[in-house]
C-alpha cells in the first residue's frame, strides 16, 4: 500500500474506533459512527463488536429492546441504518423527505395503487397500536388480509413508507427477529425542536457535517454527500457552517480541529479523534469485519481499503465479511459447518493467521452472547447476508482465483 494511502486509512480507522480506545457500550460505538448500515442485522452487530471490547450481541439487543437506546430504520440513502434513539429524530427529518417519491414509484411498480399504499400504512399503524411490537411477517399478514399486495418488494417498500413518515421503526427483538413498533409508543413525543414547524434544517446540516467527520475524517464534501444521500450543495452548506471548527489539510480533505467539536453528541469523541490524528495513528491489528462494515461506507473511493481486491462488494451490491490486515482487505470470510473459512488473497504470516484465529473465536463468543443459533442460513432480509453456525472454529487461508492479491 502506498504510504499516502496507509496514512489515510490509519487516520480513518482511528476515527472509526478500529484503533485506539474502544467504545464502552454499543450506544457509544454507534454515536461515534452516527449511523451503521443495518439491512444485515448480524453485520450491524459485528460492526459494534469490532469497535468495542468484551461485549456481546446480547448487549446490542438489550440496547434495542430493554433500553430503547438503539433502533434500525430507513435513513441515509434510503437504506436501513442502526442509530441511537437520540439521533433518530433529526436524521429522519434531514435524510428521508426525498425518499417519499421514490418509494411511491416503487410501490406502483410492484402493483400497489396509491390508495392501497395509503391504506396499508394506516393498517400498519393500527395493528401496531393494538398489538405491537409485530414482526415484518406479522405485518405482512395484516396487509395481505386486507387484499393489498405484499409479494415481491411491495411489503418492504410499504414498511419503508411508514418508516420515512416517522410512524414506525424497527425497535425490539422478538426472539431472533427484529420487530416493528410505533415511534410514539416506543420513543414518545419528539423533542420540541424536532416537532412540525420547529426543525432547523441548517443546524441539522451543520451537526451532520460535524458528526460525520467525528467518525469518518479525513473526508471530502463528496464523501459526506454520498454517505448521507444528500445533494452536494447540502454537504457544502453543512461543512461551511462548521468551517471555524475544521483544520486545514494539504490534501483538501476536512477534519475537525482539536477541541473544536463543542456542540452535539459528537463533542468528546471528535475532540479525542482530533488529538489522536495529531499523534499519527497506527494501522489496526488484523481484524475480521462483518458484512456492510462502516469502513466501506463512508467515502466515495473504497480503493484505499480494497486495493485491487474483488469479491467483497458483489455485482448485485452485497458487501461480504472480510479480513483487514495492515489496513487493507486481505480476504473474505464466512462461517460454514462450524468453521470460519477465510479465503485469503495472499499467503498470511504466522502472526497474522494467529491474530485472525483469535478474531474468529471472538466473533463466535460475541454472537453466542445473544443466545443466537449460529447456523448457515439466508437472512429474511432482502440483501441475503451470510449467517454463521458453530463454536469449533478454524481459520485457514486458501488461494482465491476470484480475488487477486491486494
């Protein structure tokens, strides 16, 4: 890896909590990243594992269920994200308005009329008010019983419509499934500043820029726009609003200056990240990162991490679990028949292989903490992430014709 890329990845890994002091709780980890891609529930949990120490998936589930401090809903880029309950309010108001037209168009393409789409949203709201929490399948039965189409992508876009309108979220775990709840029942009324007519969009854009940089710097305005799914003009507006908090860089990217992040939940984390960058952070130790890990979602260009590797991001947009070695993708991994199978892109040293074996054991420890049945299966989520099973793990490298050396 070129020295410039290595330095850039090291700084971003520090911002991402992949080096330095790990987060103490799942909420701390998610707060630092602001939003973690969440269409693969296991991948979202593994993102928390990689940025904490000694926690388990049960701690993430507890935050979503008993504590009500984390939730999953459609936000940035029209994609499911894991966020804190505190950040949900302003992120929804900021990132979802443009999605309404796209969701309506997709519902029409799926054969759901405008009248049926509205009726379905009302049915969801009524069902959750009477009997919530309810799973996706249970809500699908309610809608289908009314004669409204749920086949194909109709149901997921109906649920998305109710979500982006601020009616429902994915909150508690119901066994091994993630259930939907009404926002008003689960979180209560929004804070006064996020009620109709009170939302300050410019202040939200400034907070978005500040918080994004706290977990993703160094980054550009185009990185911010892509990650948030907002127009470039909005990214520029947010960054301009916090210009006094930024440190100039020779490469033109933005980062927070030490001590500059005094507002919002980013404060201490951004300050620590800025101090850490001044100390030239090191690349992280070998890690096993889950599917859709945030390290691949914060920037326009993934080349500094992926290099020439293929097979991690598939042609149909799936993001596979991968091994990170010296700041670069070094292989893809899965758990099959009770073993972590790592297909390395190049031979691994004994020290690296040992570190990845320890990582594999920790992945299973983490997931087992939720009482999760670890098995090879496809997720009910449309993105079909990989599932895992077993406890007797063995990491081994194989030549991968589909993945050239990084």
